């Protein structure tokens, strides 16, 4: 059987509370007793039960991270940033895949509360009222990542999605394209769908291309969905020479559909993505895309959560990190 704290106390000839103080506040124990306890711990190879310690001290050195789709490559960089920053604080991370299921989100919050998690990072989804109320009821500090909820006083880390989308479409316009379409996220179901669509429309309006405003099709979240949406878009507007895609995975879906139907990229069709996932540099043609600093977003989320845990508030409630347009091979000047 594994040795217990009671076994350590018995071997060292001290009380259980003394053993606990040696492990958590050694400076409060006289050197002679401290040495006896440390020798007993080493001799028995005792390791404290983390869950039991969490129950006692109301903390577990653990963060919960709730994401909508673990298969989405965007979250690889985000989770890496969260993991690295948490490790520097000697915290571990519990990853919770929600599949955008509201009942599952609520269950995760309750489960993390029962496990004495120190806080929650909630990524890339809408903070609906029932979830917000559950988070407040649990009194777990939480930070939003790659999302925002201006109706609540919830700390967040994100980029300016509307501005980034506008810059991506301006790039296509500067290349001479006047028939531009978009494959976007469903506006009502995703947090970034509306601002990226607004950025698309703003760039068109600035250039006097309002006739393109209806050249929009929506896809759920995957490559296959984008392929189907591209089919609908080109069926309605075959004259399109450029497409802005709301994600890199969507951009790859558009390019795949175009190739399967005899259109080469970028010679006959220019495509801009969004996110700059690792695959954007490996895909052929290499994607022109909006770079989100996903790793740094993850790091900042952990730092903001720690600030909230320590101070009860954060200095900057809604933090926006810089983005940039990365021009590669999937866009080219319109040939007339």
C-alpha cells in the first residue's frame, strides 16, 4: 500500500499537522522536526495526494480549458501557449472538448468546480447566459479567449476580427479583383462569424463593390463544409475571381473545390485564409492568410487568469493582440 501522511508522522514522531506544515510552509517548523519529517518522507517515498490537498487548501494548481473542437488545428497553437504558461506557474491543464454543446459546457463547469480547479479558460464560443450564471455561481475565475462577451464584465483576449478581415479583403481589391466572395462562419452560432463578415462588407463598401455583398456562403466548421459552401457560391456567382475564407481550413476547402472543378489557384482564383495555422505554410499553394498570434493569446490568457485569481480583477478587461496579413502564394494580381 502507498504510504500515507499518517505513516510519515508516525515514523518522524510528530503530528500530522506538523508533516503538513513541513510540506506547505517549512519555515514555520523548527529545523530538528523539519529534518525528521523530510527523512521520513524520503525513506517512505511518500508522495502527497494532490486531490486530497486540493480539498484541504481549496486549490489544485489546475486550470480547466474549454474548447469547442479539439480536432481544429487552430487550437494546437492556443493550447501550447496555455500549457507552457501554466507550467511556468506549476499548474496543470485539463482540456474539455465541448462540441459547442451547451449542456456539456455546464457539466464541465460543475465538474471543474468539484475538482477544485483554480480557474477556467473558455475559448472560441459564445458565452450564453446560463453558462455565465453557472460560472458566477461556482465562483471560479474565468477568462475568455478568441471570443468576447461585451454584455458581461468577463476578461477576454482576442484580436480585432473585423479589422483583420477588412485588411484581408483590401488585399484582394488591391490586386485588382472586383468580383469577390466569402466563405464565412454562421453568424448566429459562432463568435467570430459576425465581425469577419462585417470586415468583408466594410472593405467592399470602401471600394464601391457593394454588388459583391451577397456573394457569401456559410459553412459549419470543417474542410468538407467549406468545399460544399464553395460549390454553392460558384454556382450562384461563377464570375468570382477571389474568395476570402473565414479560416485557413475553409481556404483549403475552397482551393480543393476549385481544383476539382478546373480552376487553378492563384492564376484563375485568389484565396485568402484566416488564422495562419501550421498547415498554411505546408499547403500547396502556400496560403495568404491573416496571422493570429495564437500561442501568445494562450500565454496572455493564463497570465490574465492568474491576475484575476490574485487581485480579483484585471487591469485590461478586453485585451486585443496585434494581427498581420501574411502574403504567400494563394493570391495574385487579376489577369485581364
